[in-house]
C-alpha cells in the first residue's frame, strides 16, 4: 500500500470512529418527548445538604423534575429506569468556569459546544463563564445560552459575564462598559481587582451593575482586595484569599450579605503542577477528555515548558498561595460562609474542563470539608451563589439535570468519578470518549 493510501485509510478510519461515537451519543440521548421518566430505587443526594433519601424515586417530565423523594408515586405510562444501588445527585454547577474558544482549528461555535458537552460528560451540567475573550465569543456564548431553554439540550447549560472588566480609566468608562455588556445580554458582571482601578471606580461598577439587575463577581488575590470590594457591595468573591489567613471582619462582611466564595484551588494547581508531567495525564478518567485536552497535553508535556515552570519565580509563590487558599477555605467553611465550587477551567493551559471540577471537589475534601459539604458546594450552593434557581438541587420544579453514580460519594468523594450517566433537561447524555 502506498503512503498516500495508508493516509487515506487512516483518515477514513478516524472519521468512522468519530461518526460512530457521535451517532452513539445521539441515540443514547433518549428523548422521552413529553412523557414522564421515573428513576427508581435510588439514593438521592438532593444538593441542599439534607440527609440522603434511600431507595427513592425521581420523576421527570418535559425537562423538569416533577417529584422526588421516598414515597413518590410513579405516574401511569412513565418510562421506568431501575437504578437499584445507584446514587443520584444534581448535575454539578461550576460557579467559576470559562467557556472560551481556545481551539482555533475549528469554527468557534463547534469548539464552544464540544466544551459544553465535555463538561456534561464529567457531570458538570451548568457552567458559569466568568470572562470571555472578546465580543464575538461573548455573543456566541449568549446565543448558546438563549438556545438552551428552547429545544432539547445535549450539553451543559452556560451563563456568561462577558469579558472581565479591568484597567479602565474613568468612572464614565466603567459605567458605560457595564451598560454595554448588559445591553449585549450578559447575565452577570465580572471584574478583576487590580491597582489600575480606584476603589471609587469599583464602587461605580458595582452600583451600575446592580442598577441593571446584575450581580458582580470579583477576581481577587489578597485579603485587602476582598475587603475593598465587599465594602462596595460585591456579590461573589470568585477566587481564594491567598496572601494570609482570613479574619473575622471578612467573615462578618461576607455573612452579612450572604456573599459567596469560590476557592478555585485547581486554578492555582494549574500553575504549579506542570513542573513535570503530572501522573493524572495517564488516568483513564482524565483521558476521557483527550479529544479536547490533547492539544494542551502536548504543550505541557514538553520538557522546555516544564523547565520554564520550574524557573518561574511565580511557581513558588503560587505553591504558597495554594496552601493558604486551602487553609482559608476550611476557615470560611467552618465560619458558615457559603462556598461554591469553581475552577477557572477553560482559560489558560492545563485547566481541564470536566476533569478539574472533579479534582476541585476532591481538593475541597482534602482541605477539610466533608464529602457532603463539598457536594453541596458543587450543586445547591454553587447554584445559589450564581443566582440560578432552576438548577443545583433535586426537587419538584427544578431542571432535570442529574448525575447517576455507581457508588456513594458520601463514603469516598472519589466515587463522584463513578459516573453511570448524566442527564440534562431529562435526557440521558452520551459519555464522550467512552462510548
Ligand atoms: Zn476566571
């Protein structure tokens, strides 16, 4: 066989594999039309922190949960799915994600959609994108968001802040930028706290956003930055405080207005873990995402790139910051501050959409949270902090976004990886890379 024909055959085979997996995905996505589906004999972790229900039933219809609990009647004609021995929890909500077009070798929309499918395959059924690269990308994400309530959904839900607001010069500019993003139909505002903008400008930003009905999420690093925006009315602290221990004043300020806190521990992990090739590159659970991850895995596996991480003074600084952030997560959780899972995945190199949300939850447990606290942070609390009332918990009226697990994550948080199936708006998704 000539070189060319081998090439053609290989190309044909990989096309076949691709088409094959897409077809499976489509047929696996059951569309029960308007009919009801009942998941029976399941352990239900409802995302609120309540004790799990054993051998419960969840009924869904039209993309919504219509009933859930221990003594639920299965409506006549409903499709029954017996999930004896399985645990069902709400699809996870990433309160600090990024849904960005990082791969330039395909149309923007295709890249964004495959990333949302990847999130869903890992059990993350809602991604709150706190930062877009530019207007074109922002508009595409807004379109995807608006489409998701109209038809059958085969990917994670997405919400967006538009680009993070930073480095503006005047109060007028700040207010006009907020107005522009709101007019372009973002559903929240994100800002980076840096010395380039004055506290008064942050006050104006927050005031303008609130006037337009938007909540403000702030990127911070230090305790002082967190306090500065808290005093000016910010709604969400979107990263860990990483320079020193949090104090009672911060705790009081956060609790007084129920401001949520998103640790993004894996964001810092991504700045320290590629000094050598991380062991997780070899994990089958990571490799499920390889179709999307491959491009960056190659870059981060290169000895030159790893040497650069080792030589960069930032690496040592972030190692300390990660330790501090981990410690502050436990302090704030113990103090009763609302913790929401978020990762910053989908931005820079090595922030793996899907895989890192799983690692984030595991790191929360390593920080000292109970598995139940970490699960609540990744479901009900993340939805509350993101003001998304229709997702994050299992109750009548909520979206039928569910993760079915083969093992109980309350016994071992790593059982979150034992994904049996993921359901979005009542439809069973394919698990990209595995079928
Ligand atoms: Zn971010």
